[in-house]
C-alpha cells in the first residue's frame, strides 16, 4: 500500500481536480468554436406581415413565409 501524508493527499486531490477542470474548459472551448455557424444577411428573409425572420430551404428571391404563408420578396440592398 502506498503511504500518503494528509497534506500529500490533499495536494494530489487539488492537482487532479484542477487538471480535470482545465480539461473540461479546453474541451468546451474546442467544441463551441468548431460548431459555430454564421448566417449571411443575403440569405435572411423577413416577412412584411408577421415580421418573422427565416432562411428558405433553397436560395431563391421569392418564397412564402412559413408562419403566415404570405409572399416574401428578397430585395437587393445598396451598400454604403
């Protein structure tokens, strides 16, 4: 059996718990950065009737709103 003093035992527990927390933090950082997604404003439609913002399944210029079934037209915007 390995003999440990009380201070060595608590040091070992502190080291293991700190390393476990660091591992979980790094894992969370890696997973959140790899699963980020960005939406281009060119793909986003906004319904004029119910103000629902949505992305159609296909890249189109005219589609129907999934909530109120009204036609939504993608207007080209001027860049400043």
